[in-house]
């Protein structure tokens, strides 16, 4: 049992297009993670990854602080032109899972639509 608490950052992609998209991504705040390729079917929400940080943090962090690579391609192979790096590109929900020690979870959802390609 630790008094330092924990913060979990979880990121998702919501595919609001009418076809599957392919996400090429990697994440890590401390050590590089291998690049992963994931297919997200049309209309679905898919968890892509998560990071645990020491210490309970009430405020969500900038996604680029823990996501190293984030590319989204549509079924035709076109690259998403929507910039994923600013905070306002993501829908962010924060949850205080425990008060003592402080446990926070921040869920980040990047939403893509046909007009983003």
C-alpha cells in the first residue's frame, strides 16, 4: 500500500466514419513502447493504450506527454488531417477512483469523422 497514489491515463479512438480505420500508435511517458497497429471498425470505440504515473494528479495532462506516435488512416489509405496534439482535440473525462491514496483516471477519446480525411 502506497501513500503516493497513482494516475492512469487511458486513450481511445472513436471511429465515426462508415468504414474501418487503422491506427498506428505508441505511448510511453518513461520508456518507448513498440509501435502498435489496430483496426477500429466503423462506429466503434476502442481502447488503444494506457499509462500509469506515480502520484494522484487531479488535472489531465496533454496527450502528447504520453502518446509518442498517433496516425489514423481511413479505408482508402488517406491519413487523418485532424491534429491530435492539442488538448481540445480530445474529449477528456476524469474520475477520482479513490481519495486516499489519491487515485485518478483520465480517459481521452479522439473522435474521427469522414471529413477528417
